[in-house]
C-alpha cells in the first residue's frame, strides 16, 4: 500500500475512532448537543444492514451492504457511502446476518454507540426502491444553470453538503502541456464559488471512506481532496513502473476498488510511457491492474447499481460492458451499445445508463435506447443530485445544465 493511500485510510480510521469515543462519553453522561434529548441507543443495536443505518467504523461488526442498493448482509466491516442510507444513528452492534467483523472483535460487546459522521452520499435508491417507469419526462431539453466557464467536466454530488462539485478545465492556458483546472462548487439553485483553484482535475468521485478523489492530469495519477478545505494529496500510482497518460474519469466500488480510464488527451508533450490508452482497476491496498488496453481513448466509466457490470465509453463508436465478480475482478468486455464516440457516464436506480454522446443518450440495462436529452452544447459528463437525486446535472463545454428526471440516480 502506498504512503498516501495508507495515510488516507489511517485518517479515516482515526476519525471513526474519535467519533466512537465521543459517542461513548456522551452516552455515559446525558448526551451531546442536539442529541441530548434523545435516549441513548441500546448497546449492540446494529447500524442496520441493507443501508438503513449510518456509516460504520472498521471492525464495528456491521457488514457493508452488498452493492450500491444497500440490500445485503456483507461483511467488510465498513459501510460504503453508496451502500447505506446514512442517518448516522445506528449502533455498533453484532454483524448483520451472514456478515463478519472483518476479522476483528465484535464492537457490540463493548456496548459503545458508533457515531461517525454521516457519509457524504447516502444510497439514493434506499428511500425509493421502485419499481420504476420511464425515466425521461415529456420535455427532454436540459435547462442552462450558468455559462461562461472554460470547459466543464467531472460532476459529483455531495449529499451531506447539498452541493455539486465539478471541474472547470482551462484549455486556453494549456499551451503545449496539460491544462490547469479549478474545482467549482454549486450550491443550488445558482450560487457558485471556487472549491479548489489548483486542482488540475478531470473526473471526480468519492472514496468508500467518503473522501473526494479526482483524476489529476498534471501529476498523471489520482489525488485525494479534503472536503473541508480542498487540500490535495496525490496518490503515487503507476502501472508496472510507468506513469499514466492523463487519468480522465473514475468510479468507486463499495469495497473501495477504484476503476479509472487513462486516455492521452491531456498528456501534453509528455511521453506515453505505458504505450497504450487503458482502463485500470486499483483494489484496496493494491497496485493498478490493466482491464483493457485496446480501446481508442477510453473515457467515461460507471458501475451498474448491483456493481456486477462495468461500463466504459471511448472515442470509438462502441460502449463496452465488462462483467464484475463478487471480488471486483473484471472479465472480458463486450459491446453494450453503439452511441458513437462518448464521454461521461452515470446510472440511475433502475440500472439505466446515461451517456454523453451528442446529447445525453439513455439506454436500459439490456442496451436498448430509451430516448435522449437535448443539450444546447455538446455535453461532457453527467451526475445525479438534488435532495431526491432526480436532478441530472450535465457539464457541457462552457455551461452547466440540469433536467429533472423520473428516476433517482447516482452522484457521479
């Protein structure tokens, strides 16, 4: 495990431990803050499998929900942001049925209330599990929120803050090298401010510890960003000792596995050390592994709600689908649809895939096209947000657009 990733994990564990101690002290006295009037949870009351409880500290005994739906008993000892609907009120009880405590003693025996902060994103499907109908409204034209940007990419919704973050890539300042980029924050409906000026990001997502992670083309790797102050920590990743070209987009599995694409658009004058444009998998604590090195400039990437399919778009005509096993390993891909050269991807709770190719094309889980969304500019990427996760945000060249849909979806 590299130093930066180990530091990020240790930091998350220390925050969880601090929250556990604070909660125990509060329960032993009279409660704390706004929770003082609430009765203390009974010792051993679990955080709730199936995404009904809050984030769970490592080894706390409540297993992670299996997949993004949050339905399942899991056993990883940590609940991922997408896997659980986080009220944060669950106790650190016995493992969920069939789960384990990740090899550690069940924290429920200590009678200590687990109270880490809510995850940045609760499961968008937990409160509205379907069944779902047509995801598209009658009017299928996106509305401009704000324009005047340079080149927008990589939106991610931060549910705990009620904000959207996205990358504004300053292409005109690239010269013969990579373009600088700013992470911009939208506080709906239309308040914008810079989150991090020197981000140099493209795609953005969230780790399973709830940290912001981005594709940073200046350092040719992924970087972590502090959600409070925007401080950046590059992660030292290479493939067999070679630097990546310019990581473009990424998605994170509920066990912490990161999948990302590496075209060469922001390579600048640097050498393509890997000799390809590839799709990669980074398992927790492991080194990057090549998934596919044959695609023409792979770009957008997304997981299905059950995390058993990995979708990858590219500059080519075909959108690829790869099977993912229970350990996050990826099999051989096959053509899922042919939308033309595509950029960003996201999915909704019904498993429909939203692809930026011309406009935003929408495909059902079988690859049949359901329709499309018209955008005034050529869109680059998409993400669901808003209080009910039914607002599709669209980054499109100089403008940020949105449209309200009938089905909730995922935050990047």
